[in-house]
DNA sequence: TCAGTATTCAAACAGTTGTTTAAAATAAAG
DNA sequence: CTTTATTTTAAACAACTGTTTGAATACTGA
C-alpha cells in the first residue's frame, strides 16, 4: 500500500523514484539506497530488476520518455513564426520546471546537459534530435530560407543555453539575483524575456547575412 | 627538481596542481591523490598544508584570483558601449578557454557556476561582484539610463549563460554540432555570434520599455 | 495442499577516496 | 657534530556507497 494509485509493482516504483532522484541530484549524486527508500523497496531490488545503477539510469530515461507527451507547439501555418518561437520557449520553460511525471523527461534532459554522464549517448540523439529539429525549423523561418546553417545552430544554442539557467543556477541564487520569489509567474517573465531577447537576436543575425 | 622554474615549495606546487584539477574536473570529481601526484607530493601533504580537501579548494580560489589580472576592458568614454560589450564578451570567452595561469580563475569560476559546491560562498560575491558590475554598466549604457534594473539583470544572465556553453557542453559535442575544430578561431566566431545576438537583444528589450 | 518460482530482506562484501598516523628523511639551529 | 624542528613518506584507517549473497517470504499453477 504505497500510494494513492494502489500497490504498483516494485519495478515501476523504482523507476518513478529514480526519475525523481536522478532529476533532482543527477546520476552521481543520487544514491541507490535513497532511490530504493523512496520507492519503499530494498537496496538489493535495483540489482534484482536492473542489474546495476547504470542500467537503472538508462531504463529511467526510457521510462521518462514514455511518460512524456510531446507538447503541441502548433508549428502550423496559422501563427507567425515569431509567435511560434514564443510559444516554444514558454513550453520548454514550463516543462523544465514541471513537477511530477510530465516534467521527468525535461528535467532529466536538462540535468544531463548540465552534468553529462555520457551514459545515454545512444538514446540521446534519438530522443533529443526531434526536439532540436523543431526549434531549428522555427528559427530558420524567422531568419529566412537561405539562412546559413551554422548561424541557425548558434541561435539554437543561444536560446537553449539561456533556458538552461533554470537548472544550473540554484533557485535560491536566482531569487537573490532578481529579488523575486521563484514561482510560475517568474518562469513566465523569464520566458518572456528570453523570447523577446532571442527574437531580436535571431533577426539581427539573419539581416546581417543578407 | 619538479619543473622549469626550479624547485618551488610544495605548498605552491599543490595549489597550482589543484587549480588545474579543480578547473578540469570540478571539486567532487577531482581526487586529492591525483592533485598530489601532479604536484609531485605525497598524499598526506594536502592534510599537512591545508588540513583537508575543502580548505584546499578555498585556498585554491584565493590563489587563482591572485594570479588573475583583471583584463582592461577599456570601459572609458572612447569607444561606443556597443564596441565595449563586444570587447568584454571576447575577453570573457578568451579567459575561459585560456590555458595556464591566466585561465585558472575564469575556469574555476565557470566550473563553480556549472557545478556549484557552495563552499566558497563567502569569497564568491567578493570576487564575482566586480565582474558583474562591469557588465551591468555596459548593458545599462546601451539600454539607456532609466532602464529597468530587472531588465538589465536578465540581459546579463542571457549573455553569461550563452558564454557558459563553452564549459557545460563538452568540446567534442560542440565540434559535432558545429562540425568545426575546437580552437581559438571557433572561440572568436562564437564570441562574435554572442555579441551580435545579444546586442540586438539588449536593444530590443531597451526600446520595448521606452 | 504442495512444489516450484519469483520476490524481498538484512547482512556482508568490495571498491574508492579522504584522512590520519607514526616513522623516516631532511633542514635548521646551537 | 648534536640536537631540534620541519617536511616527506608509506601504510593503515574510516566513511561512504554500489553490489552480492543466501536465507526467508510471498506468490503461482497444478
């Protein structure tokens, strides 16, 4: 009788706990013992179900990706690419800070960006590339069709690395810097800033080249 | 007879080795044994001179800062603030990737940003604030005197977090993404991009508010 | 019920790494 | 040279943590 959803299988409880701990502490700082404790399982259960910590980490990624529903960015002809970019950035930021299942994948993703383990390189590109491609297309639309591919890439990096702030800077430090409480409103205003800042950046890079 | 500079004292050899290792691997991943080995000293010497690893880390920061000569950004009335910003970003990027003594402080700084230990909070603001203030003033000049302080701060973060890419992304990954060799030319083109991208961003944020 | 399988558990084990110790070597002082 | 203080050294120690073990328990199907 572990939770509200009734008695889930130990294996899945371990995966859920692992998502939580790996996303919060990263691979190295997360302890197997703590994951088991959170899952209400014995220490040996990780070895029983996953052989070792490394395999657990890889399986956790796959599990988190299963739970993750790719948000619809409405990358259709309706809105302007500028509006789409803004939506995209807001969606990214919201995902990253989401609590619970929806946020697992995004949080693991950012944690892996911030503290790379190199353990999931195989699945990395398979899972990440689609996300990147989407952003790539949006930026290209704003810059113009014959935009230099390198320039598009650099703009991608500029945007992603601004968003990454949320993970690499401690919330308490961010609160100190901006003198504001860390909540969803702050996230929104950060997203607004990044969108506006980056939109101008992209356009400047684009115009510069024509 | 350890190096070309003759026989330096063990304490200083330890500090130099610690700069190298902490900057490369971060506090947790760097091993005391390896630092001692690089310094050509015994394992116990860290305890002898610095009591423990944590104190060594703190002393390493102070030592690195001593070695560091703040670059002159020529923040005078001569150049336009736009040109000053570009110089500043180039200087930051060059420092971060500098080999040897000059780069120690910048590399430790970025490492601490990427993987905060919280061990040097006391000296942190004392050493970092001056750098931040300098960037702050440049941005304010570009945005206009009555610029909202929060907006200036967010622009600061946007710029710093773009620069941070160089440390948080592995060089091999960057080479893969951009399909270019990681060398000083690449650094310069990255700095150019960030400067141009950010300059437009700052102006957009500034104009938006007037 | 019963046999066989799957799962859980406490305890021990093994590897790594920071720290301490006590003796040996070196340098300094008288 | 002798004595004293300083520094270096190898080895042991201790703490943490991932992994394994083998017995105990729960479950499944006949």
